[in-house]
């Protein structure tokens, strides 16, 4: 996933932090973990998490087998140590460990195996949706990220990714390539949230 045809790591600018982005560009598991952490916190915080976690584990990368076998309480401490890796460090530590345990059981610990031989976008979406902590929306966003930034493009990947797969969209982390696009994605999310709130208020008003 994270290697281009010339063998070099993919350049991404999601975390807006050079070392964290460098890890995301060469580590499939780091990208999966970053996507898992991307909820109820700023996107940059979520995708910096894998780098911080690797540092706290004394490594320059994440290893699914090591995380899967880690003592749960000690692993939680890696997340809760200040600065915390997430707004909800305890529950997210558990989810990351569950994700890695699933990868070990189903894919021999290799994150790339989730998408390496997927023939269609629908097949890949189904695999991503089966990952612990990944619902349909998160799976579609990660599928779009794989296609748009990492060159993983099985037949029908855009369609399977739904609106997140649209060319030129600014809906999700899949579209972030720098500070400007980050601001555009954040603005889109805020607009969508405001629209949903307004719709809910209007619906409640009609019930009175």
C-alpha cells in the first residue's frame, strides 16, 4: 500500500506533522490505526496517534503481533500517559488492540493483506467493514484514502467508497493533502453538522 511503483514511501500530509506523516506514508498498520482513532477528535490528533504510540513502544513502526500480545493494562497506560493519545484513551486503546488481534487472527498480522488481493471495491469495503472499530462510514473513508492517496484501486473502488470516493471532493481525510485541503474538509464537516442540527430542530418543530 504505502510504496509507489519506484519503491519509495508515499508522501502524505494528513497529520500535518512531518514525522507522523512519514510513518503514515510507509506503515499500513499506522494508517489503519490512525483511521480507527479518527472520531471525536481533530483529524490531525488522530493521525498523529500512531507515531506517538510507536515512540512510546520504543519503535519506529507499529507491529500488529506485538500490540495484540501486549498486556492490556500496560497498553492502556501508553494511551493515557500525558499527553493522552485520544479524548477517550482507555476505550481507544482497547479498540486498537482488538484491531491488531483481528489482523493477527485473520491476516497473519499483515495490514496490507486486508486489501492486497481485493478484486473489487465492494470486496474491499466488506473486508474493511469487518475490522473491529470500523463501521460502514469509516470503511468507506479509508477505502477512499487507499484509492486517492495510496494507489489501491480495485475495480469500482470509487463507487464502493460512496461520496468519499468522488474525484475532487473535500469530505474526509481521504482528501487532505495539506493545510488548505484540511481547512476545506473541516469546513465541509462543520457545514454538514450544522445542516443535520437544523434538520433535527425542524423535525422536532413539526411534532409540536
